[in-house]
């Protein structure tokens, strides 16, 4: 949800002149978001929900060639065609999930390239990261590290036994 909100805010920032009329442009921003192909799934969010491509209101008023054939169909044939589309929806969602998994692995590989693994030896001076258990009283001004500590023992799986530098 946060990623979606960031995208919507970015779209609104580009289209709104004053801060007071953002609500007038929100439907356009949502339309743009719902009809844009997402890289992780290789499909639009609307396609994954409804199983078919969303038709622009202009195409509904003045039908495009590909929709003209659908409009001429009798109701029973249209219903059969729509049911066939909905049957393909599960397959499309499965393809999107597979594509998302491939994308996730690609992102993980890229991240792994940029990670610098650090190994410490006995008697090295180190700082220890502070893991906040609940909200910090000083907020964002609270320190992120504490120490210095001395590495007393190297344990398996990149773990270390630390002692205070003072002893």
C-alpha cells in the first residue's frame, strides 16, 4: 500500500498545479496506475483483478474495431466468450506470480552484488547496532550504534561474542 501511495503522490505532483485541486485529479492518477503494466507481474493491476483489458471511456462511446465485434455478438455468445476469458484469468494470474518470482530473484541477485560482507577477527574493535524494541524516546535523534566493543570469540554464521572495550 505504501508503494502504491508513493506512485500516486508522484503522479499527482506532476499533474496538479495547486495543492488544493489534487482531489480533482485523483481519478486520473488512479486510472493511470490501474492501467499501467507493472514490471514484477508483467500485467496491469486491473487485468489481474478483472481478467480483461480495461477499455477507455472513449472506446466505449466510440467503439474501437476490436470492441465492435464484441458489441455485435448475441448475449449468449458474449457470455460464453466472457466465461472463457475468466477461465484464462487463473492462468494469467499464475503467469504473473511466476513472473513476480523471477523478478524477485533478479532483484535479490542485484542486491547481493552490492552487499559488502565484513568479517571480524578476535580483538577487533566494533560497534554494535541498536535494535529498537519499541519506539525510541528520542525519535530519529536516538543513536543507531553503541560501543566500542571488542570481538572476544568468532562464532559460526557471522556471529561474534563481544565484550565491552573497558573490560
